[in-house]
């Protein structure tokens, strides 16, 4: 739960400051990537598989 709040706070900061940075998560093998971004209401994280 703690890391989810940290990621959400980071995404909020990136969006508020219009930094143009995209955040991704990956597995231990770096083969599966997931784009993470805030949902339309800025209330939760929406993951999007990129493979």
C-alpha cells in the first residue's frame, strides 16, 4: 500500500507540473512492461500492459 501511495503522489506531481514523463513498471526479467498513469479522476492508478 505504501508504494502505491508513493507512485500515485509521483504521478500527481508529474501531471501537475506537465513534465511530459511516462512512468513504467517492469518485472524482474525486464520482459514485461506496464505503463502506469492516473485515471481520469486522478483518484487511482490505471495500469496498461505494453507487451
